[in-house]
C-alpha cells in the first residue's frame, strides 16, 4: 500500500522519512506550495510588537518557520507571551525555534481534535478584555479564533508570514498521481488541509475518485475529501505514528462518519 503525503514540501519530506522508518511505503506529492510574503515589513513589525502580546497563535509549522525566518538579529521570545499551537507539528516547530516550554499552549497529545476550538478550550478561562493577540498565518485563513477572542474583549491582529501557491508537481510526482488514479486500491491519500483536496481536484478536474481512499487529520478535511468523491475517508491523529498504526490495521479503511 502506497501512502501519498500531500503536505507542503518542507513538512512532507520529514513525514515521509518518519513513515518509512515506521515501515510504511510513503511518497510525497505536495499539494500546496509555500513562499515568503511579498513584503516582509509587516512580519518584522510584528516582531517589534511581540512583547506587548498576550498570545501569538501560529496556524501551522509553515507559519512558525516563516515568522521566525524573519526574526531580527538577536531577538528572542518574550517572557510571558503565550505561543498558541493547534497541533503537534506546529508545536514541534515552535520548540525548535526556541520558544520556551512554559510559553507554549497546545492541545494534549491525546486530544480528540487539533484545531482552534481545542486550543480555545485551554485559553477560555483567561481574562482577555483589553489584551492584545496576534494570529500568524498565510495571506488568508479561518477567523474563528480571532472572532472568539474579540467577543471576549481582546484586540486581535493578523500577520501574513507566508503565501500559499498552487502545486507544481515534478515529473516524478506527476507519475505518482497517474499511478494513484490508475490503481486506486494500491494507494491511500493523506490530507492535512482542505485546500490540498481542492488543489488536487484542480490538478485533475476530470478525475474519478470514487474508488480512492484517504486519511484526513480533521473532520472538515474529511468532509472535503468526501465531497470530492473519495470512496472511503478516515480521520486520524496528525502524527506519523498514528498514520502508521492505521495503515497496519488492515487493507480496508473504515469510512469517516457522515
């Protein structure tokens, strides 16, 4: 069984390496391109305002990597400023970037979901009136956490640390896509973004996914895969170990709940 990892390249490569170390046959087919913002000035300005924030929430490992990639020389994470993360990949990137463990707020490893709602469950008991918060993301994104913080009286700003681009598969990745379409029973897609599902549809608008199977890291992503026509979808925790465990459980996947 060939697993197709669709994360952006910077995350797909270590995922593939880890999955292979766990005994899985995995290849990368990145379905989202990532690039720096056209203008780094807002990111650099955000660094100057970092110490006055009560919370800086990062939507992904890409947000972490590009935000810290624009860090001014000598700048460190301010004491007392919370760094919010919704999942293990983002949390790992924050730790690697030097964010102290006592500043990191993240859902527990055994959380049933990794999303803004799970993060908010850890933040909701704090007093947010008059506090400042920052959400580091791409040029667009989901506004749920910002809206929720504003209802509680916080001032929230967005920082676009990177841009998302359409995928540009190389010849090897194009061959992998063709093989997955020709032999759907021999392949399983791994989606960590609804946008990746949409980009796959755009890459091959006439494709029939009714015999294809997918793993998804969140119910919203699973729904996007079902709407794209995937025959079977299952929700898994967004870690290589959880994915490897599902793949080892048998050749058939149980469909995600409707």
